[in-house]
């Protein structure tokens, strides 16, 4: 029986030096815009601007998490933190989801109150502020456009910014409608629509981050598919005691026992394991620990 461990970081798509600037600029622009939206929303009594600001807070948090993931991937493990600090990205995602749920609860309550008791808002102010949001979100999205197919974090950031631009466009339309009709109830209605958009995205973030925080199988991983991939490898007759969990929001780990052809030499068995590790990398398993068992010992365990 032998153990074979792989302690290398296989997340080759991560390139902090090439993506840090895009994330930092994107985060900075959106934080400034959030401040503008909050101030304008409070001064103008606009729930659509305040809820859109809440939506942007969530997406800024996503950008921050992606940046953290890039940087933590480069941190070396220590004797106390043998996996490094990668799991902090999962904990941050969980905190972000809980924070957003509390925020939309407060904003949702206020939107319903404003719907029942509309207040005067300036539609032109809402439209101009949200229009600035469209520009900022599109500029940020363009910074991620080139590399959106090379890394999931960058693709996620790109899609978030594009969706933000669409939400801001909806707020602009609402502001224009209010300016021409003085239908002030439109403002809280838009706020409620944005709140629902946030809730859908936040619920997914909450459930996924909770799953990852308790070491459940990551949602993008199919356990049966991984088992079949391992069992189908040449000279592997069986796989069991398999566990898959997330090291971070971008990297997954696996441990498994495999039965390897007894006729192979030790070196040949190590080649089988190494080939298996390379295959698993293509299926989102970047860190794997494989324990080799003989076919005879596995048969004895099963009383065959």
C-alpha cells in the first residue's frame, strides 16, 4: 500500500500580475459609484438608487473575493496552515451573502412602505446617476472582456458588470418615466425589482458558500462522473473512500483509494497515479491525494 500526494498548485489560469490592475480599478470605480448612489438616493428619497447601490455592493464584494482568490493562491502553506489561506475566500463569500440578505430585507421593507406611501422624487436625478452607473459598469466589464474565457473568476466579474449595466439601464428608464409622468410609485417598484434580482443572486451565493464552508462536494463537480473517470483509467480496477471538497472558491481537492493492477512495478503504479492526477486537473480537481491499494487487499476487504 502506498500514498501519493500532490502539493502543487495547478490553477494555471490564475495570473495576478495580469489581472490585479483590472480588479483594483474596477473595485475603485464601483466603490466611488456606490457612494454617489447612496448619497443621491438619501437626498432624493429614491429607493431605486438605494437598492441599486445594494446590488453594486454585492458585485464589488464579488470582485474583492476574486482578487483575494488570485492573491491567496500564491501564498505558501505553513506548519499551522497547511493549505494556506485559500478557505478564507469561502468564508468571505458566506459573510457577503448573509450581509446582503440583511441589507435587502431592510431595503425591501422600506420599498414596500414607499409603495404604500409614495414620496416625491426627482426622476431626472435618478436617470443621471443610474446613467453614470451604466458607463462605469461597461468600462469595468471591458477590462475583463479579453480574458473572460481563460478564467472563471474573470468570466464571473465580466458577467456581473454586464448585468449591473442592465440593472442600471432599468433604473434610468424608471427615472425618465418618473420625470415625465410624476408617477412616484415607480421608484419603489423599481427598488423591489432590483431587490428580487439581488435576492436571486444572493441566495445562490449563500447556498454555494455554505456548501463549500462545510466541505460539501462543490456544485460544479459531479461525484459519479469523477468516480467513473477514475475507474475507467487503464490498470485501475476499483475506486472507493473518495472525498471531494473545496480548498477555496477557485480550487478543489480530492482524496481516494484506488486498486491498481498487482502485476505492475512500483514505478509503473506511480505513473498510473500521476496520469490520473493529470486527468483530474481537466475536471476541476486541482489537488489530489491518491492512496494505492493492491487488488488482493481490496478483494479481502470486500470478502470476495
